[in-house]
C-alpha cells in the first residue's frame, strides 16, 4: 500500500470483492485512486484468480488485451 503512489508505469489492478484471500478491506482503494498510473478494475464476483464466466470463458484475456490496447493507443 505505501508504495502504490510511487509506481512509475501504468498498472492495472483486477480485484474481486469475494476474494477469500484478499478481502475488500485490504485493498487500499484511496491510495489507488490517488495514483495516476493505477487503474482499479473492481468486481463483486470473481474470487481469487477466478475471473472465469461460463458465458464468456475468455473474459479475463479480453480484459487484459483491452487494457494493453488502450495503453498502446495512449503511446505508453
């Protein structure tokens, strides 16, 4: 948490509120919001590394590619 604001490269943070190992109160959302290069992608469901949807099994991969494409378009 104390180092988030000093991150020097664009960084995506994907997190689910129902993560059994990292509960919502452990995510320093205020610090993340103040860090200009961080983007928090918050979801109510997903568990711990469980962003798999029956209707869209490639959701996570598509989300990552979308984020990378936006970074490339921004010239990062």
